[in-house]
C-alpha cells in the first residue's frame, strides 16, 4: 500500500498564531479528523456486510455483540456494550427480526423483558461475515507493527480517559 507523502502536512495541534486566515480550520481540527477516520473505517467494513447481506452498521454491530455473547441479551445490554443509543438498537433489532436473523424469548427472571439471540440464519451470517471483516482489518493494518497498533490504541484510550475525566468534573 502506498501512503501519501504527509511531510508537508500541518499537525492538528500546530500553532496557528501569526498565520493569516481564521484561527479555526476544520481540516486541522482533531475531532474532525477522527470523524473522517471513523467514516473511512466504517465504509471499508460496511462495504462487505452491505454488499453480502444488505445490512446497515447498527445491524452488524448488534449481530457482532449477540454473536460474541453466546447467550441471549436484553436490548439494554446491547446498548451498554456498543456506542449506539437505544433508538438505533431498537431499529436494528426490528430489522434483524424481520429478516429472520434474531429470535426473541421471554426473560426467565423478568417476564416483562425479552432476551435476544441470533437465529440459526443469523448465526450463519455472523460466521460468514467474521472472516471477511477480519480480512478487511488485516488490509487496514497492513504495514503497521504490533507496537504501532498498541500505541494507537493506548493514545485512543488516553483521550477517552481525558473525556471521561472532563465529564466527571462537569457532574
């Protein structure tokens, strides 16, 4: 994979003092760059599950969470294990049920709620997509060392910790 020459690229946090033009530049704003990165990653993965099964990202995330769980989960469990809100999860569950990918059963400990799990067809889709998405991940990470990947994940966690501290300070 050929990488673009970024030697002349300006860093997101590079000082903007003394430059002509606005102090705020979207292209250099770190949150914007993260959003673009997220979009690129999501598009690379969704190309597979949309092409093969017509699934949307929320449906795949729901399927992946249920597939990894091995047992039934409540919709609230899916919300807490994902970056999705309850409305997005609810829509994904509805669509997956319509397609026969999920089965719903009454929760034995709480007769008012339901447990969701993959149907046999849903499990087959999950098992078909897993290796294909791992292949996309391998292409994404091509040329990066384990240290590169670990460093990236460590930095991402530090940023999340900073944001968590900020949220706690505001409470």
